């Protein structure tokens, strides 16, 4: 499955948590509980604009997320992303932040916020990748029964987000630069959380921006994309979700190609996002 950015970028209409009806709110709660995350990613909220599609996708995916195979896939994908991010040679921010007056406790708070996304993005990457595989006609083998996950899911506190209307002019300019540099019409949750510490985030983005515009960036992200495809393809399928099931559900909401273009957008952007988060994490690594 080729790494492919839709052109033009499709309209996305995420359904935020506060706007979800009781049925969707229950699905959102199960999504966050299954993934062990404190936030609904824009990817899932955009998928939820197509309610039959998202209900069918999640009902097929939910039995997988409690498996050891899924847990292992998330860990393996994160490890690959962090290795690839190091190839971009992220410079340390610590000397400058310490000179500004950041205490060890504050730096740990920034690292803890990053950990929410370093761990929590991986399930969303696999969800989007599996969705694209199915919509493009790639069968999902039922295979052997999955093993129950033995490790506990870490529960994180929900991060504070600096929305566009909260931000000062400098941060709004950074948000605009993120959208322009990454070619996206929105700013992912991760960046809005990191902007809680603007002096740290603005400096981190300045370095990340240079990396994202370099010739080294796309090959690094492609490695993560390819790994996500391989891992999603190998996941067990205890529910027996089929190509026909998901396409039929999507067609109840909109033309299937419309749904596919939205799925492709997120499946394209998420490998880059996890590399970017890993890059920003590496900038804060203690010696």
C-alpha cells in the first residue's frame, strides 16, 4: 500500500466529544478505554462523521485492542518511529530551556505530556491503516485467535489544549506555520497540547520545521508508514470484519470514495505525526 496524500485534501468534519450523541459518546468512551488514551484523536472524530462506517470499523477493531498482538504492534511501531526520528538529528533544547529557568519538575511535565502522544498515537495509526487497507480491498485474515494482553494499559491525564482562540499571536503564527509546512488544514491535538509551554514548543517547532522540509524527512516517514502497513496487516481479526462489511457501512453514509479519501488523508499524515512527536521528545532527552 503506497504512501499517498489525497489531492485535493478532502473536507473533514470531525464530531467533537461535546457534540456526540449518546450512542456515539459510548463508542468514543470505548475507543479511549480500549486504546488507553485520554483524548479522541482528530482521526477518529473525522471518521465518526460517517456513523455507520465508524461503528462498523470500531466494532471490528475493538476485540483486537485487548490482545497481546496489538500491544506488541504499538510498541514496535513506536520503537521504529523513535529510531527514525533520531536520523533527523534533533538538537537538544535543554541548555536553552534551563537558561530560561525551566526547572527539572517543569521539564518532566513537558516530557509527560509528550509521553501521552508518544504512546497514544500508535493505536490511531494502526486503526487508520487497517481502515484504508479494508476500503482498498485488502482482506483481513482471521488467522489464529489473539492472545490476551498481559501488560496494563497506562492511564494518562487529559492534556490541556491551547486552542486557536486561546493562543497569543506568536502561538497562532506557529499554528499557521505548522499548517502551511505540513500541508494540512488543521493543527493536530499533539501540537495544541505542547503549546501549553510556548517557549519550549516554539523553539522545538523551529528545529522540527527545518527537519520536515529537508530531503531526509520523507524517507524517514515512509519507513514508519511501511511498518504500520505490515503491522496492521498482521493483526488478528477475531470479529471477522471483511472488506464487504466496511464498504457497505461506508456507503450508508456517503459515496465510498469520499470516505476513502478522508481515511487516506489520516493514514498519510499519522506516520509523519508520530515521527514529529518522537523528534520533539528527543529534543528533551536528558543526557
